[in-house]
C-alpha cells in the first residue's frame, strides 16, 4: 500500500488524537513516531515526515517495512498537452488548455448534500458579480430562484421524491477572492458546474457527464463516510484522469464530531482512493470541511470541530468562510479545459479569439425538445467555435434503436458517416434552471452550452461539427456500464383498458420508449421476438424502470409490465453462465443485524464481506449479492427492521450463476373473482385473511390481486359482496365496521414484489397488480401441470 506525505501526517495526527483527544494539523514535525491504525491495513509507521512514502505490509503480526524515496509530486494539470490517439494523420490533434473556464462535476452518494451544495455555489457566485452588467441582466432575474432549496432538482418527480434523477449543468460567473483589478469583467471566470444523481440506478447519468468535465468535487457525509455510490463515481472519475477535490459535508452535526476527531472518515477515503488505483497526483487531493446547508467551508479541521462543538454556529471562529473557499479551490486545483487543437498548438493556453480557424466539434450529452425552439442539444465544445447561423453536420456515434444490425455495424466502423446539415438558431447557457441566450452569441472550445437548430436525429454521444470545417472523426465518449435487468412493456389488455388513459396502443407505447432512449442512454429498447405486441426494456434497476413508468402514466399512457428478468451471459473462456453481482451496504440498528444477514445470505445467495459496529448502536454490513437476489428486498427488509434499515447498492461485476432462488415462494395472494367496486362489508371480512391492497370503492375485476394472503398459495375471494338487504335483524347485523388503510405500493416496489405469473397494470389514475391469465380455470390447470412437472423431475432425481 502506497502512502504519500499527506497520508503520513494524517495517520500520525490520528494516533495522537487517540491519546490526547486534541487536534493539531499545524504541529511541529514529529519524529520517531511508532503507531498503527488497527482498523486499517497499515501495519506500522516509522519516523520522517519528508516528501517520501512507505510501503507497509501487514499480512502477519510481524509487519515488514520497506522505505522508498519518491520524487516530488507534480502540480501541473493532468494531460495539459499530449498527442491524442488517432487512426490517421488527418485526425491528429493536441490537447491545449482554454483560458478563463473551469468545468467541474459535483458527485456524491445519495443524500450526501451535493444539490444543496450547488445551491450555495449559485448564491455565492451571484454575489461576487452583483455589480456587473451581465449580472444585472441575468443573475438578478434569478435571485428568487437562487433562494429556493434544491434548485437544481427542478423536475416534478425530483421534487416529489427528493432525489436527483438527471444530470444538469449550470454556469457560474465568478470573480476570485484574490482579484484586485477594478475591471471585474477582466477577472471574471466561468465555472460550469454539473449536478449529478447519487442513486446507483441513475449511474449512467454520471458516466455520460464525466467526459465533459476536467475535475470533480467529491461530496462525502462526514458522519457516514464513503458509501457504495461514492466508490462507483470516484472509480469512474479516477479512471478518466480527473482531478478530485474532497468536501466533507455536514461537518456541523454532532454525529460527525467523533469521526472528524479520530480522522476515520479521512482515512476511509484515503483507503478508497488507494484501492481504486489513484495516481500520485490524484492522491494529493485537497480536503475541505463544511456544511452546504449552513453555507460555510474551511480547510482547517480544527475550525470544523469548533463549529460542530458550537452547534453549527460559525460566529467568532477563525478560518471559516463562505463558499468562496470552495470556488477558489476549484480555480486553483481543477485544470483548465483541455481542448482539441488541430495543428501546432505549442501547449500554450488559448484565448477566445484563437479558435476562429479551428474545426468545430461538440458532443451531445443531453438532448431535449422545446415547443418554440425545436430540438435542443447540450454538450461540451471540444474544438473551434460556434455562432448563430453556422451550418453543422451530425457525426453519428451509434445507431438508433430501431435500425438494422447491419447499419449499426457500418456506423460503428465508419466514423465519416455524416448525417443531415442544419443551421444553428440559438446558443444558450444554463444559469440555475433558466436557459439564457449567450451575449455575444458565440461559444468557444471548453464551453458547455445548449444549442438549437440541430438535426432531429441527434442522440446522446453523437458529435456535431461544422459543415464548412469538419473534424476528421467523431469525438470518443466513455463506455457505459451494462444494464442488469429487463422488463416487457405492452398495451393494457385488462377489463378496464382504455377507461382511464388516452394512449393505449402497443405501437404508441413502443414509440414513447424508443423516444426515451434519445436522452436516457442507460436504457435499451428492443422488439420482443416472442410477442410482437410487447417491447423489451433493459435498464439498471427497479427505481429506474419505476421512474420511467411514472413519467409515462402522467403523460396519459396505459400499459402492462411483466416481472423483471436478470440479464445473464455466457463466459467466452469457460462457457459458464454469468450473472451480474452487486455490492450492497446496509446500515441498521444492531438489534436487527441478524435479520439482515439471514435475509441476504439465505435464499438470496448473498455473501457477507464486512461488518462493523459504531458507538451509536448502528451496524454497517457489506454484502456481495446477485442482482436478482435484490428484487423486492428493499420493502421486505424495511418491514422486518421497522424502517431502521438503510440500503445502498451498486453494480460490481459479472460472476458465475448462483443457481435457483426461492424468493417469495411462500407469499400467497388474494385474487378477486368478481367485477365491480370493492365494498366495506366484503373487505372487512377479508382483512383477517391477510393484507389488503384496495380500499372500499376501488374497481376490481376477476384475476386482480387485491391483497397478500397470510398463508401459502393464492386464494380466490369476492371483494364486491354487499350486505344482504332484508328485514332480518340481528345483534351483529348493525355493528359498525372498521377497516385498516390498505397497503399501497409504488411501481418500483411492485416490480420486485410480483410473482412470475403476474403483471403490473399502469394507468394515469391507478396502479394495479393482476394475474397474467385472468381466467381462474386456466390458472388452475396450469398450476396442476407445473406440479406434475415438478414431481416428475423429483422422481427422476
């Protein structure tokens, strides 16, 4: 394990804190310091805090130490000037920096505070340019927007669920704190900030956007430390050579105090960087401490501890500043954009006026449609410049989902396959959630802008180039992680089809799904070979499919969704069947840790990798589980642990097939056998049979699942039975009926809950679970056939 001088200082300070319970980042040089961190893989530490590093081996109690003198770390930006690979001499270019621009992505695990941090950056940057003309025209118009919490989560579903679903770019005009020039416009720097999702199901949004930035701000909850999605986004950033800045957020909370004092979070991060193969330059990342909600940040852990001990109050504490500290750190550490320069660039930094003779190229990272402007495209300009009226040509990076395989192969092998030519009608920058025209309407290499007037066929990953001065080949984009599950979408064929929705045909459903792939690159849509009326959708998880279905039902679509199938493949070397595995981290109260272990390591075929307890009575466990073993696990474990379990997961790798799983085989269903509205009289008597999914007055029909049976096997019931209207009087006849509220499940919960013989019926007003075969007689004959087949298989064995 390789440690630099910063690591040595941190470990030394951590050991010192364990004895003195005080923090001293500016202490004099320590010598002859013998210590070790028991929780880490560091065996021991010898003296010396010079620019050197140690390789420590702790495979046994007798640790071996080997000292290696390292060269001074380079502080030059990564890949400032280098020869780019190309297939021909015509495609050769050099990478040169662009003056006055920074492109940075904010990445983090879910709920670690990245969107709130972007809000604070918007507020701080707008204050620095409050007296400029550009600010009066643009920033002052969005002051009310900047005061809104989680401004970047502008989508309807994002506001409802409190999560980030799509990546968004915002432009900050910032004047550095060190600026002394009275002409603010000359000192103003453009910082393009990208807010990214933190949930593993939307990791594709992170994959596609990282190619447009030159550095990342990794936000980590100081009280929780790095989580599964932290590992994923960091691994992607490090593999692309991006420069990281670490922000330990929520440092003003009492639960963060202990981890900051012990240095546990910082050491966990260093271990994570080292395990992911970070370069020496990347290991020299800057660490900041702060609170996005509190609006403060500092580079001194002493000041952060004082704020945490003071209940979050920063008054009178030296070394604490507003978010200018982070913006200045971005300008100092994140390199200027590396743009493509065709010809002899000499490695010099290029200004705006230097790109007029260069060929224009821009990659599409987000594609949309405006009712007034037409097709829009957001992306980073890699070379040249663009202005209104310029003609552009499309260079296809990949084929459309409905194109033939032969066309797909031709497009992949022929990068000179040019698409239609159009003229740019508008160039815009995103400020907050507002789209503002650029003034002057010219964008240069290194900028991230939105353009209109682009071809309608443009898709994410394609390249736009000038029709008069074309680039030789399309710009390469990084590959995406593969999908892990698939579902079949089809038209609603139930008894209530067409009564609640306006778009009901299978062809319209398929068109909408194909349209979704224009911008959602992690989704793949294919025609079903076994049923021409259905469409196969391949995605990354239950939540991603659920969000897509929710968006479609709000647009008036009716559809059915079949149970998910995990995607498997065959190993080319061994010929064995492979399936995707995921890393799962569960945080739960210690009293429920056994319940979690039994749930994941039993029928779900998971393996417990790591287990840790903290002083607050919480247990953190890491598992490696097949992706199909996680279907329906979230709601199940939430119920078993009384809502105390918090689960996060991310794709790990493909491994050998784990065999059959008997998940949910003991869950019987209450199935309706009559058509009509459910009555209180019938449901009250059925509530003793299990858990109900419907309320009095809901429409039901034969084959519809109205609840979960408390016993094994499905049970046919009549939920529309009404009280008999007669003159008979009994004591029980006049009793008042009471019924508990029904259990309502979202689409993503039902995706993991439903059995193999069930489908989800989705309409704009309702989400129903029903049997794929509505006829009870047909279902019974099919069940008998399955039982006979199982018995015959057992007899053969």
